[in-house]
């Protein structure tokens, strides 16, 4: 599949892949996949959803945030707010005024929830699926930081933490943490008018299952619910996990 690029403001080149709908399936909402922190659009979940959408003729969009994957930019200069803007820009460019369902993985779940409550112009969100959704994770990191960590981030402007999924550490900049406070969601209640389904592994060591409960308690709507996968971890990329994700997407698409 050939990658396309959208030239956004501030010299951002956003890499994306868009699967148009079959003519007789264009009444289904488009599925938009939002990846996680330091992830990209070529992950197992993103590719699986693309395959399923192709098979049923449903429109589909996946993309890389700035500094991720094939998109331009420096990862260490990114923030939740800037990556949220990437999502707004590419969705508006490709799917302006189309009904969409956001499927956000980990950090992508945080961004999807921000979009849900902010309701950007020309974005018609009909449902949100959070896969190990991680709103406010930067505040969680700050709460776990030692005195030495705080001193390091003040001195160097960044903190490095071992990454279980790569040889390269996670890098958390002072700018990222400061912006994360502004983007936080779980400090207040939000009334929503579309379904919100949280798919959460009970064995997730990165995003504990209590996070899903906190989201559910703070997002009040007609169909806010959690699907717990008792033996699921953070990846949720096994065949049975992927089927749960796609079944949920199909269910919301036909609602």
C-alpha cells in the first residue's frame, strides 16, 4: 500500500493511508485509527482493522503523528496538543464532514477523547473505541517521578525511561509534561452524546485496568462501557483481542 503525505501548516508532512469506501458501503462511518506514544500506523491493530474494513467495504484512515513513523518532525518536540492537531488536520483533510468512529490505542485513546469533547469543526464523531486508553498518562509519570527525576528534567529538559517494547528509551520532555497538564481529562466530568467503548486488558502493566474505570466514571453518555479482557496485556494484539476490537467497531458502525 502506497503511503500518501499531507502537507500541513508549520512544515508538517503527515504520512497516511486512506482506504475509500465501496460505493454501496459509503453510508457506514469511516474508521480512523489513532496510534500510541512512539508507535506508528504499521502496527498489528492498525493493519488488522484495515484488512477488516477492506473486506466489508468500509472507509478507513490510519496515519503517523509528527515525529512518528513516516511523518516529518522531531519526536522530542511533540506534545499531546501537537499530535492532537495532527489528527484534526488529517481527519479534516481526508474525511471532512464525514461520519467517523475513532479507534484510539493507548495515547491515541487520550487524543480520541480530547477530540470527542472538543468537537472540532467539520468532524462528525459517531463513536469512540479506546484500546488501553491512556488519558493523563503524563500526570501519572509526574506522580511517579523521584526527586532526582525532577532535578534531571529541570536540568536537561527531558527524562529517559526504559522502554519494554524497544531498545530505545521513552523520552519525556518538560514541554510534553507541561502540555499534558493542559490536556488532562480525568479531573472533571464530561457529558457525551455518542457511544464510548473501552477495551482493557486486566494484565496491562502500562495502563492499569483502573484507568478504564476512571474514564467510564468521568464520561457520562448513552453507552459508556468497558470490555475487560481478563488475560489481556497492553498490546491487545492477539487474534482474539483483535476480533473483540473489530466486532466493537462493526457494532458501533451499524448502530
